[in-house]
């Protein structure tokens, strides 16, 4: 996964997050206004379901089910417009922060509204597919919120006031020192260092990036082998530089891992949203076709 220079969450870059750390979060915007609206909407839906005079109990095919289905469908379409909205710079009541707050809390209310719309009737059909995709979209969004709340601070702490470019430059400087320090070593030992320096340390791919596990790191292997050997001052200098290189690699890999964890939810959330819209359209068309 390519590391982007800035991470975005709901239209906010990583730098914006740091600058706005002491300001009101979209989660607490206007005294959690949209949480209250979401709670009220969910409560009305639950009470309506409980007291609706429908036999059998309300489901997607009853008048109350159609009301809930219409509200849910409109909410899903509106929520999917956040990506369009964040490209417009406006303030006031419908600022990006307000829109994002509404997006989060009204999205969570869909769990109640859509579940009641189904009447707890599920099966192997397009209707349940739409419901399942909606739940997955919401869960991926919840992950994004948690990641946004926790990871930027960890990213800042790991960076230690260095940019990604400066981290890589520091690694290159260590490599130059290590290459010179290893020249007096025996052939086999020197080959270990050369192999470590020549290895593409970030090649293992997305899984390694997300987990931080680089199983075939030749720097770690060289460090383990040379540390166990009795050596002179040259060995000690090479081992010290290998430790320094290993530490610098760890910082860079952790930096890329945190960035990947911040980005990865979007690679799930957005495609799932598109799939949800398609399934929702199929659900609506099939309902009216057989109505």
C-alpha cells in the first residue's frame, strides 16, 4: 500500500488533525447535537414499531416497514454524499465538521431503522444482502472513527519531529557509515552486511505494512549473527551501526504501519458503500416490481 504524504479522515488531513487537536471534535460538535437527533430518531422508530397496529408484526412489506425503508434509503443516499460535500468549503450550520458529525451519528441510527424495517426477517436474497452490506459499511466507519481518535497521536510520538523524508535520509546516512565500517570484516561477514544493505526493506507488501512483521529482514539476521561472534573494535562498531539501522528501520516501519492503519478503512469503506448503493437499488426495484 503506497504511503500518502497526508492522511485524510472525513476531509481532514493529518496536519489539520494536529493543528485542531485542542479544538472541538466532530464527535462533540455543538454539544453532540447529532447524537441527540440520532437517538431521538431511533427512539421514535422503536416506539413506532412497538405500537404500530399491524398484523403480523411490522416488516418491510407493511405500511410502517415502507416508512422505515424510505427513511433508511434516503439516509443511505445522503450519507454517501459526504465525499462530494468535503470538496466544498463552507462554514456555518452545514460546515464540514457539522456534516461529518451528522454522517457518523445518523449512520449509526441506520442500525435501528434498517433492522426494524426488515422485521427481523432475513434470507438468502438481495434484501438481506443490502442489509449485510450496510452493517459492514457502518462497522468499517466505526473502525475509521477509532483509528482517527487514537492513531494520529501515536504517529506524532513515533515521528519524533521528523518527517518521513528525514527518516529515510537518516537511514541512508547510517547505511553509508555501515558500508565503510564493514570493509575490514571477513568475506562472509561483509557479505551479510552487503546483503542487508541491498535488501528492499519495504518490499514484503501490504500484509507486512499493516502488521509490522518483516520476517526475512536481513538487518536483523546480520545483527543476530554478528552479535554472537567474538570480535574486535571493528566488529563492535559494525554491530553498533546495525543496531542503529535496526532502530531506524523500526521507526520507519512503524510510521508506515500507522499511516496504513489510518488509510486502510477507506479502501474498505468506500467500495462497500458503492456496493451498498447498488444492492439498495436492486432491493428497491425488486420490491416495487413484486408489489
